[in-house]
C-alpha cells in the first residue's frame, strides 16, 4: 500500500486517538490518570462529545481540512470540562 494512501486512510483514527489522550491529560488529575475507572468515564465523555454535532466531529475528522478546527474545539471542551469537574469538588 502506498504511504500516501495509508496516511490518508489512517489520519482520522490517529487524530481521534491523539485528541482523546489530550482530553484525558487536560481533564484528569495526575492521580486520576492512574485510575482505570476515571479514564473510562472520561473516555466515554470524550466519545459522546466527538459524536455530537451535525455533522458529528468524528465525521468531520474524515476530512483533513477539519482536523485543526476539531482539535481547537476539543481543547476548549476539555478545559471547560476540567473547570466544571473542579468546581464540583
């Protein structure tokens, strides 16, 4: 398989994985990053966020041109979720 095709076909999945890690890193405390339960809760929250919208953010990741926008939106949403979690404590 030519590398360009491999890159194009895998870029949405790789970007999603990168964004999920950034979300977890932003939202969870260092202690929570060692907790499978906390990671599962936030991975589920991220998945819901990614699936929201029309078209969904996940669908938008299918086109490289939208990656930067979705990345910015993910960082904003993760920061807001971190603030909300902090306020709830």
